[in-house]
């Protein structure tokens, strides 16, 4: 057994919706829990093999885009248990505010209950924090509401950051700039998905208007030496998701993934699953890919752990083994 399998790990890029898989839903169903999608409806698409099938996967999961916290609780519990089994000691998970009530006080009450459940699931073995996702398609009215909401959730210590997500259609993210500035001023960590299926302009724009601490994917950034130097000098952390990028066609072959170049050039990055349910991957399998295809060693993985932990969006570590 490779000794790095037992090393502590950090995950910074994973969508709660993306942990759902046919096997997970069957497990909940067999345990007497309620589910919103039949496992067999997902099975024909599992694992996702290209961008089109990923979109179909998301379409099938539409009932889970506005669920209740109670329906998502067993999904989170299963995922947290899997992370602990893989020696993940710190994780940030992206979730949508649409799983909570619309009215602010009811939302805060439900979110506090959600956090209490999460503390119980941690079992003093892992620290879980949350980011609110901000879709690129958000209307100006919804953006204004979510901007204030995220600041309030931060004040209540319920979230640590925000993440701009969604397919990069070519539309400018400039309208999001004022909100990102307000979040920055309020102490929220900022993550922007950029450069996954588009060119370097997506990454440059993320830097100009998003004020990011971290970038998700940033595949195209490796086409521009000047851009890479900008990321290095600004200390921006890259969240790599190798299997996700392979499954959706962001890279045609795993050996063409830029994670190897990032290691050679000394960039700060993490290894993540993105949507482990859709892509049939795990933190363990992602590490195995890095070892098999890019020669990553235990020493490399220790450096990745340190860099990932340093890029977290909260200064507070609840458990000593995370330090």
C-alpha cells in the first residue's frame, strides 16, 4: 500500500449536489430515508463521460436543486463519513442557499440547525466548512439579495466563503464586481470557477472583477506564461479536479492535465473531486491518478496538504490534527 494513502488530506472544491450517486441514493432508500430521484434514472448516465452527459445528469437531479435540509442531511452524512475514511481532516463544501427557507430569519434558524448536524457528523475527526454558490446566471435582484444574505451568514459563522459557479458562456462577470468587493470587505473567502472550458480571458476577467483567493480549475491559465506569473505573484491558489476535467472534456487526456506543470513551477494548488458522485471518483482515487500519471510522491502530497490547509477560508481550526 502506498504510504500517502494514510496521510492527512484537505479538500477545498466539492459541490454537495455533486456527491449524489446511484449507490448513495440506494443506501438512503434501503435505510428507510426519503429520496427525490430514482437511482436507476441516474445509473444510465453514471459515471458522466462528457459535458453533454454531465448536463443531462444535472437535469435528472433538478429535484435536488431546491430540497429541504432534512432531505440533504443523509447525503451530507454519507459524504462526511467517506471523507473521514479517506483521512480527509479539513473540507470546504459548496451548497446552494435554495435548500433553505426564503425568509431570512427562518433561513438562519435552519442553517444553524444544519451546522449543528454537521458538528455531530464531524466526530472530532474532520472539520467541515461551507461556501455558498453564486450562479453566473443570477439575476441582478437575486444577486443583491444573495450579497446581503452571504454577509449575514458570515456574521453568524455559518459560512466561510462564496463561489462563483456555472458554465462559462462568455458573458462578462463585471456585474458581480461590486458584490465581490462587499464580500471581500466582509471577510468572506472568494472562489471563482474560471478557465475550465474557455480561454485565458475567463481567468483574466476573474482576477479583474472577482478578487479571488482561489480559482477553480483554471486549466486555460497554463496557455499564458504572463497569466501564470500573475497567479503566482498574487498568491492565488488553484483548485485542481483532474477526474472532473477528464470526464467533461476540459482535458482530452489525463496526461495533458496541467497539474504536473503546476508542480514543476511551484504553484500553490490542491487536489479535489468536484462532483465525486457524478464522476465516480474520490480523494483517494484523485491522489492515485496524480501518483500514477505525474509521479507525485509522499513528499509532494505533504506539500499539497500544507498548501491546501493554508488556502482554507477560515483561520479557526477546531481539531489539533488539522494544524
